[in-house]
């Protein structure tokens, strides 16, 4: 039976990425050695990093004056590094869920955190649109896609620079990098396996903070050393390069966005049509293209476990919702083929016929 991988992360990767990475595990760049056992300073691996950086800049149309880094520690370390490097005495945060709250917690080590708006009153099932941003804040931080609650955030209009956690929708849709001082993303959704973290930072935003920054947490050190200050995650970075090549071959971010919109529409249309289910995000414009969250309709709540078992038996993997939301979550990242989304829809329709 074919398995359809809806895990939220680490998640599905392109077949191209898996195949090319598997080849390199045995023989990297014709060296006769594994990519896991060559020096990160070898000319073959330096070429990997250089090409990956160039493709990030090309695919996201990164303007001049920005550096692209491949670091470690995931978004969780960036929750700390961002305020360490960019926050004066105050920063603004848009609270749209668990990851926003975690970022806010770390920023409080460095000064005042202003929560400009929150959707906690409805268990984060919508995106606040109207809020004021303090002009004296160093930046406004937002999480562009909320994996747990199934919402997406477009870049807010603000009179201060933006900082964005784009871990779960980077490369899924175009982004105006120039509006941001910093964009960061854990790789394990749309880019590569866990272990690598992508950072895009505006060079002139750095060096304006008086505090001493530990060497390993200073973006400037990593820029000066071209992501080689310490040993990078060689295998994950190599895999990221393969995904970037795959994405370019498909036509880039603009092309994959069209596919993602189509995939999401197929699933959301079924959720809205099927009497057994309902979306956890009522406002359609707030619905994520990457993480589709839904529950049983109230009158069919007792069928939740039965549907999960039924879907699992039909090859649907990883659709159980996060414990804070319940229900189901189908993650439809870039590498997810529309055939798998249709298979889930078919399963939902079969289950409907049973009841």
C-alpha cells in the first residue's frame, strides 16, 4: 500500500532530494567518500554551500546587502539569537500561537516585549489584522505559518523592521525580503532534513547593539566565516541544496505557490463540503497552505478515533492533530504531490459514505 506522508515535520521531501542525497552518502562529488565523512572545508563541500547560498538568493530574490547563512539549532535557537543581535530595549511581537510565544519568552531576556496583538482568545484560530506597533521598538516579529493551529500570516505593515520565523512556509510562496531585517527557518519542512537552519539577515541591521554577544551567537561572526565558523551540518546542507535545485527546475517559488494553492483548495473544499468535518480556521484568508487543520463536526465528535484508524489503514500517515487542537492536521508542504491530497479527500468521502 502506498503511504501518504502528512507529517508536520520532519516531513516529506522531494524524491529528487532523497535520491541525490542517498547517492552522496556513498559517493560524494566523485570523491569516493561519503558526504558524511569529508571535510567541510574541502573544495567539494565549499562548492555545496556556495551554490546553496546562491540559489536561496535567486529563488527568494534576496536584495543586495543581505547575507545568507546555514546555521544549526533550529528556529528555537533563533528565538534567542534574533533579539541578542537586533533588540535594543524594546521589541514588538505578534502572538499567533505556540512558536510566537516561545520567541517572546526568549526576547524577554533582553528588554521589554510588547505583544501588539494576540489570537489566544480563540485558541489562535485567526490572525489579528488591526494593531499598533510602537515606533521605538527595534523590530516587529511574526511567525508566517503556524503549524499547530493551521494559520498563515502575510507580512504585516509596520513602521519598523520585520523579523520573521518562516520555518514552515519558506519557499512555498513569494516573500518581500527587503521588508525584513531578518528571516529564519528550520530546514525540516520545505527545505531539507532537520539539522540545518536557514538565516537571511540584513547586514546593516547588525552591530547596532551595545551588549556583548557570545561569539557563537553573533551573526557577524558567521557572516565573516561564510557559515563555517564551526562545522556545519554537512549532510542536511547538502540535502537542502538538492531541494533548492529541484525547486528551481520546477519554476521557482512562484510556480510552487500555484501548486500549493491548488492542493490546499482541494482539501479545504472537501472539509467545507463534507458534513462530518469542519475546519479549525473559520476565516478562509487566514488558512494555511502548508498545514490544513480540521476536526470532526460537533455532532460527529465520537467518530474521531474511528476516522483516524480508517485513514491510517488507507495509507494516510501523520494526520493526527496537535494535542492542543485535537482532530487532524494534513501538512501539504512543497514536496507533497496533489495525488496524496486527493487520496486523503477520497478517504474522507469513503468515510462519509459509511456514516
